[in-house]
C-alpha cells in the first residue's frame, strides 16, 4: 500500500510542479511538460515492480504511436483559442485529435501495428 501511495504522490507532485512552473514561465513550463516525464515514471514503476522486459518495451513502443496523433492539437490550439475561446479551442482540439487517432490507427495497421487490441 505504501508503494502505491508513493507512486500517486510522486506523479501528482510532478504535475503540480509543471503547472506551477508554467504559471511563471510559458517556455520553461512547456519544455518540462513536453519531456516524457510521465512515460519515464511509468517505465520506472513497471521496472521496479518487476514487470517482464516485453511489457516495459511494449509500453514505450505503443507510447510512440499514441503521441503522434496528439501533436496537431498543440499546434492548432493557440490559433483556435483566438478564434473560439478556451472551451471552443479545447473542444475542436479534442475532435481533431480523435480524427488523428483514427488516421494513425489505420496507418499503423497498414504497417503491421495493431493499436486497438
């Protein structure tokens, strides 16, 4: 139980630190947020919990594929925010990301990678 609490506390702490840094510096907060901090933590948690090597490497492999369709959102959101405000930009960004997930899933399938199970 203590391990689980430690994992939650560490992960939550990082999210709070990143958001606090972002309040003070857009660039530094964005840089830290762009680092694969949560993925690295996840890989560490899997390793420390003695998960099989295949599980750890598989997680890193699929993370690559799932990051790709999120990238257009970060490019579009600032422009959309100016046009539609926060909620409109967020909504359109989510819809675009879902569309990109569909496209990436289809392309990955053509390359022999099954992202849906």
